[in-house]
C-alpha cells in the first residue's frame, strides 16, 4: 500500500484545510518544530485504525483547542493497483470509502461498513473500544516508526508473520494440514485464553467447574444450616429452663416484699417526722441568724457615723486658712495681668516704630539699587546701539564664505592651469620683418591690426587657427588639427563662465579683493560676537524687560513710602544724603530691636511668674474643692447610714426587746436540736434497714420481671428462626450425589483440555521453527545493511518473535540493549527497511520513519542515507525530520516543506 495524499481540516492545529501529496519512492517531510509534521503522519493511523464513531480521548483531542470544530480527514491511497479514498468526520460520525474508476470516484461503502472494508484493504483490525494500538495496525506495526518509539516492543502480529510466510514459502504443506491446525487452534481458544492460557470463561470445562463450585457452596451452606438448627434447638431448651427458674425466683421475692410492708410504713412515718423537725430547726436558725445580723449591723453603723463626723470636723479646720491663701493669690494674679497689658502695648508701639524704620531703610536701599539699575540699563542700551551699528556694517559687506572662497580659488587655479596648458598646445608665430609691414592678424576668432617697423620683433599665439593678412602682399592661414586644443578651449570657456558666475555678486574678480572682503566680513562678525557676549554678561533680559523691571521697581518703592504715616519724620529722604540716612536708620533699627528684646524678656518673665501663680491658685482651688467634696460626700454617707438604721429598726422593737427575742430563739433552737439528735440516732434501725431491704426486694422483682420478659421474647424469636431454618434446609445426600457426577464429568473434560493444550503447544513449536526460517532473509538483509553502516563489526541474531535480540561482536554474544541508543535506533531503522523490502516483493509497501537517526553521527548518517536511497527503489518511504540539511545529498527525493504549507 502507498499513500498518495492527505487532506486535513479542523485537525488539531490545522484549522484551515491543508493537503499534502506524496510520491512513490523517498519523501522527506520537513519543517520547524510545532508545524504539524507528526500530526500529519499520526492522521494516517487515526483515519485507518479508529472507528468513525469513536469517542476516545485521542479522538476528542483532535479538534483545535478552544473550538467546537469538526475534525475531518481525507486520505487517498493505492492498493492492489487501484486508487481508493477514505474520508472521516469524527464529530459528525461520517465515514465514506470511494474507489477511482474511469477517473471518477465511486462510493464503495459508508458508515460502519466503510470502516470494515477499509480494514480489509489496509490490513489490521479496529479496536473494540478505546484508542487504537500498534498491534492493531497490520503491517504498520513494524513498518511505521512513531516519533520517540524506534523500538518494537510487542510481538509481530499474525498479519505480518503470515505475509512473511508467504514470501519465503514457509507455510504448511497441504490444505488438510492447515485445516487440522486451524481446528486445533479453534478448539484451544474455546477452552483456554490466548495469552495467559488459562481456562476461558463460558467453556464447557469452565461451566462444569463453576457448577461444582456452586454445589460445593450449596453443600457447605446446607451443612451450616443443619449445624445452626441443632444449635437453636439446644438454645431453646436452655432458655426454657432459665425462664422457669426466674419465674420461681420472682414469686418468692414478691412474697418476701409483702411480708415487710408494715415495717416499711413505720419507717416512712419516722422519716417524715424527722424531716419536719429538720425544717423547723432550719426556720428557727434562719430567724436567729437574721436577727443577730440586724443587731450587729445597727451597732456597726452607729460606730461608723461617729467616725465620719470626726473626719468632717478635721476638714472644716483645714478649709479656712486655704481659702484665705487662695484669695490673696488671686489678687496678685490680677495685678500681674494689668502689668502684662501695659508691657504688651509698649512692645506693640516699639514694634510698629521698628516696622516704619525698616520700611524706610528698605526703601533707601531700594532707591540706591534703582540708581544702579538705571546706570546698567544705560550701558546695555549703548551696547544694543553698537550691536545694531555692527550688524548694519556686517550686512552691507557682500563677501564669499570660506567654502565659497576655496571654490573660487580652486576654479581660478584650474583656469590658470588650463590657460598654461592651452598656450603650450597652441600655435606661436614670431615675426621679424626686414621692411615696414602692416595688416591684420586673426588669432582664432579675434582680429588684431598690426604695424611693424624694420627689424622689429613680435610674436603671436593662437590656440587652434591663425590667419595673417599683409597689406599690399596677401594673406595666409595656419590651422591646428589637434582635437585636444578644441576640447581644452571649450573647457576653459566653461570655467571662465563659471568663474564669472561665482564672483559676479562681489563686484570684483581679483582674488586679493575677494579675500579682503572675506576678512572684513569676518572682522565685523567677530565684533558682533564680542558685543553679544558683553550683552549676555550684562543681562539675560531684553531692553524692554529691563525698562519694565525699572518701572515696576520704582512703583514698588513709591508704594512702600505710602505705608509710612505722613507725620513721621522718616517719610521722605529726597533732600538727604541716602548713605548717611541709611546708616542712621540702621542704628535706629538696632536700638529698637534691643528695646523690643528687653521688653520681650520682661514680658516672658512676667508670663512665667503669672503662669506659676495660676498653677498654685489652681492647686489650692483643687485642694479646697476636694476637701469640700469629701465633706459633702461624708455627710451624704452619714445620712445614708442613718436611713439604713431606720429601716433596720422599722420592726417596732426596742434594742432590749430584740435581745430578748434573740435569747428566746436560741433556747427553742437548743430544744429542737436535742430532739433531732434522738431521731438521727434511730435512722439506721427505723428507716435505713427496712427501707433498704424493701428497695432491694423491689429491684430484684423488677430485674426478674425484665429478664423473664426478655427470655420470653428471645424464646419466641428462636422458635420462629428454627421454623424458618427447617423450611430452608435441603437434603444433603442429593447434593453430594449430584456433586460426585459433576466431578466425574470435570475429570473427563480436563483430560480433553490437557490433550488439546498439548497439541496446541506442539503446533506452536512447529510455528516457531517456521519463524526461524522466516527470520533468515530479514536477518541477512539487516546484517548486510548494518555492515554498510558500521563496517564488519557486529553480527545480528533474532529471537523467536522474529525481532533483533542479540549481537555477536568479536565472538561474544550480548543483548542489543547494551548498545548505545543511537546504534539501537539505527538497527531498528534498518530492520523496518529490510522488512519493508521483503514485504514489497508482490506490492510496494509504505515505510514511515518519524524523526529517525536523531542520534547518528555525520559519518554513519552518510552511509544511512545511501541505504535509505537504495531501499526507496523498492517501496514508498516517508521520512519526517526538523533538520532537513542532513538529507540534502538525496537528489532524487521528494522534499515537502511544512513551513511552506502553513
């Protein structure tokens, strides 16, 4: 089987439809991490080997995260020379299998039937429930390497082994023998489970064993019931005996209780009389204690009143001197308050005078500062005028900049050099006539007349052409054929034109004059910078701002002068020397500050004295108030005690009458206590003994009645239970007879099962030998590829499950597990390729290698790619990788980029 294309929609990360096409031979599926390479390959397994109605956890995880979209897959594949297409929608529970006929897709089956027919085409089986597993994938179990699982841990499934048998012609000979082996396997699986080889539930032997177990349980239950019945009969007999004994004891106890009933009545009367006497004694005792307490309280209250009156007399003696002292202290405080008011007014007057002197002093200083500001303003104004003059002079000078001057000098030099070069290239005519000679000479296009005397020397130079006309003689012309002369001349004309354009604004062509203009302009520029620097040093404000500042300062000074009263001799200082007047005001300020400080010091001292006097007056007042409060409180206490005494004496008795009543109560209490003593001495004989005996007999009768009632209930319950058990009991002999028959039948079935098991094990032994024959071509192919990859280093052996098991290195055998993980990975990869090669002899198979040879070094990788390319000729191979650079040497491979597909 080969896969032609895969189309996914709403499948995990593929929310948009994606379709990937594969070719025959080698396909390299590559891309960055998380681009869905493994998801794409896993969709083959899910689509082929999961029911479209499955609700397993894997199927639920197919829909994109956070959505309710319907995952849909469509795979086209080739089988037995025909093209098929399977489409599944796992959320909509749809499945459609189609076949390509005459370039048209024709429906073969849908629903559950499509699932089943798809399995018949691709091999393998569908899981009965849950997710699919590798053992259900048919040839895919061995040919498809899942990411992270290079090693095949399960045994090869029957489909793979059967197909290999066909390839190597290692099958059973005749159809009859095949039928026998099939019947043996069928009979074995009817009795035993396939893996653990234990008795299968539902088999005849299992049913007989279950029935024997049931009968044994029934027999055991029957014997248990019989034992319980015997125990109940014995229990009933014992209960009847105990019931009869308790009934006799009850009758005897009731008779004894009736005999002592008269004695009990006398004991209760004695108890009643005693308790009545105790209550009378308790009442007399309460009266005695209450009257005794009242007398004691009256006496104590009178003593307390006398003590409080004595304390009040002492308080009256203390109050007189304290009130006199407080009055004198209050008069002293009033005098000091008056002195303090006078002192405060003096301080206020001196402070006001100091404020006026301070304002005048400040104004004098501000007027001096104002004169300074006006002088500075005048200097700055002159600088601004100089700046305007310099700026006008600077603006009037039109001169080139330094850069422009350099350009003019450079062009002038180029003109000079060109002219020199042109003169060297031009035509020169020297004339020395022997007679008078006159006429015209044309130098290039410039005509010049000449008039020469005898023996006069002259020479002319032309750049390209020269024409001379001599009067009365004729003319002749000389031309230069040099092209360079013409070019140079044109360049010179262009440069002269450019030079004229450059110097035109400045009114001169001479370099010295131009440099003079440049120097004059720079000089004026420096003057401007100097004036601006001086202005910056003088002030950072404009003239208007300075003038506004002076105006505001003048207004401020005038405003301050208005704050000084008109009648003050500090009002005006225009006719005074400001410096002398300022010094005079400074001295006055110092003098007034000294006076204020002294006055403030005197006021503070007076404040302190006044505060101390007030504190003393407050303490005296608090002490007087406290004494008055104490006196008043003690007076109230006396009144309260007197009211309490009046309430206590409200019984209408005198003190002597209360004393007499107390003595009478004491006498009566003594008499009754003696009578109570006689009663208490008789309690044991006349109360406790008869009442205790009666209570004991009563308790015994009640206990016997309760026991009898409980025994009667238990006896009835046991008799009922016995009747029920008698109804449930079965005949034990019948059960034993039936059990014996079943045990004989079990023995027969067990003998048959053991025989079938022996035959099955023999056929398995035969099958294992067949597998050994099947392993040889695979082992040879893997060993040959392994030698290409590693050299003649290892020899590979297979186990009975037809998988790589051990290696032979240097004559010693060792498990494959001892090799490095990278080498194990390479062996299993070669095993899949070898198996795919053998299975592809009749029809090309699909081999999937998801992220293979991750742990392979570059040298081995080179050989591995050669093996991969060689095997791709015989099968379809899909290699999944995130490192495509490793596979660049595979020139004939179909490279599929998942990055581009995204």
